[in-house]
């Protein structure tokens, strides 16, 4: 196996999941209301980023993906905090000083409270407000960067917030909520939404997310025409046995999950980020081992996910893929299989530019709190001590082994 010399190797994080101390966003409010676990100081990465990047450098990484917290940059509608910008400038510079290329995401799930109060992405104003934020960040930090991602996993955000209803704004209400509402003489709380209504709202949110990306792209290009703009899409790699009916199912599922969104934004993507966690083969009854998330571990399925995105003929970087594995018994195998799948896709002509493992360190796994351990680095949440897991060293070895040296041969 060989990967090009300028291939990006690294890991990913997201602001709310690691930084700590973010209180003015919708997830913090939901935590105060007891609807999701509290995030608190998380990994305190906000203050410890330099030491964390020292570790990433030690682990052989040459790139790092992270996100900027919108609620820090624009804490009040239309008012931008220059101190927050300077913080992220320092983060970017700290990466570059260590030889790590920054992959910045403008928005990774959490919304400033003022924006959520206006209806978040349900609101007609949302695309414009998002584009204004994107433009501001790029005006301030664009010079430091070669590329930027507008948003992370829009369909996951909309699906969990509006169809499943277990993430803010918790829109798909459960039957139990209806019973409580009815039993209370229809006074106790706001009227739960019916599912067909929630689906309509979900479609509106998705439409606004498409518009938000496209308007942000245009706004960014006005101030930084050369900056490469991407979106990060979570792709469920649907596949099938040779049975025509199963193939038909995979085709529909892929269209619903990936293409229906991507085809509306692809014109305004210079690159695409792939987040890969799930491979589903219709018609295959095989059993697969499961991760601590209860997700089937089929890392080689990344091959299929890359082919799905290859349809758009844009450079792709793997912006996330990883496994929750508390005892670190599967992670090294998982990474190695991913790299094999990536290499096969590249041999078929898929233009893959990088691999960012999720995650650099253990972190706040959204509605599941701190229990799930995705990190190359283990965090002790009492002491905030960092400990490198053995699989992280194995990843380093693989990076060294697979990188092509200056003379074109494999480095080792
Ligand atoms: C992805 C999210 C990321 C993390 C991983 C496990 O869907 O982008 O924040 O939660 O899943």
C-alpha cells in the first residue's frame, strides 16, 4: 500500500465535544433542562490545545480537523467577538507551527442560543444568518487557511433533531408526550407535533441547510475566491448482494440518504468531506462484531462510501471515521481495514486526499455523554490527564509505512 506524499493524515474533533465552557448554545440549554447530559469543561481543550497538538504531532499526524464554535464568535446576533477570533487564530497557528494542516469546520451541530431562539434552521432567515457568520470568519481567518468546511453532517443534524427527536430541538415527540399532554387537560406543555407535521418541518430544515451551504459558499468566495470550500457528509454505505431486488433497495436508500442532499450542493463544493461509520449490505445475513456504540464494525465499507461520493467527481477527504472502543481491542484493526478500503478506492481512481480519524481524544458523544470512547488518546475526566492508547501508535506506524518517500518508494 502506498499513499501520495502530500496525503493528509490526522484526527478530528469538534468544538463543543472537546473545548468545554460553552454555555450560550442550544445543547448547553438542553443540558440545563436535563434533556441531554451536561458537557461542562469536557476535555478543557480550549485551554490545552497546544499540549494536545504536541501529542498529535508526536503521533505522526500532519493534519487536524476541528470546528469553530459559532456561539463564541457571534454570542449575540450581529455582534462578533474579536477575542474569540483571536483564540481560533492562535489554534490555527499552533497547528501550523507543529506541521499540522488545519481543516476547519464552521459549524458542527451546536447553535448559538439567539439563533436557536429564532427557530434555528426552521427559520427562513437561517441561510442568510449562517452565510453572514461564514463570511465574517473567512474575512478574519481566511488568510490562514487553504480550505474550509461549511457544515458537518446536515442530514444527521436534521434527522436527530426533527425525525428522531432525541437532539435539540427535540421535535418528533414521543407517544408518551402526547399522553402527558392529553392527561393534563392539554395545558401542561406545548402541543406535541404529529409525525406527518414533523416530517414537513424536517423537509423545511433540510431545504434551509442546502440554502445555508450554498449561500455561505457564495459569501466565502466573494472574500476569498481561492479558498477551497467543502461540506462534510455522513454517508451510510448501502450495498447489496447480486439479487436485483436487494440492489434496488440499496439504490433507493443511497438516493435518500446521500444523493438527494448532495446533488443540491455539489455545484458549490470544491471538495467533499466523508464521515463514514456505517456499511449496510442488503440481502446479506452475515453477523458482524459491534462497537461500544452497538454499531456493526465493517471498516472496509469505506470503499463503497468513497465510491458513492465519487459520483460528484470532486476531491474527497475522509473527515471522520472511527470506532468507540473503550478497551482499545479493535481500534488498530479498524484503522488498518479503513486504510485498505481507501487504498482500493484510490486504485479505482477515486481522488482521496486525506484521512482524519474520529477522534483525536475521547469526548462528549452528544446525547450519550462521556461514556463512549472514540479517542486515540484516552481522557481521565477527573484529572484531565491524557494517555495515548496503543492503537494510536499503530496508526503512526501505518502512516510511516504507507507514506511515499521523496524518491517515490514506500518510506519504510
Ligand atoms: C459523527 C459526528 C461526531 C461524532 C461521531 C461519533 O456523526 O460528526 O461529532 O459524534 O459521529
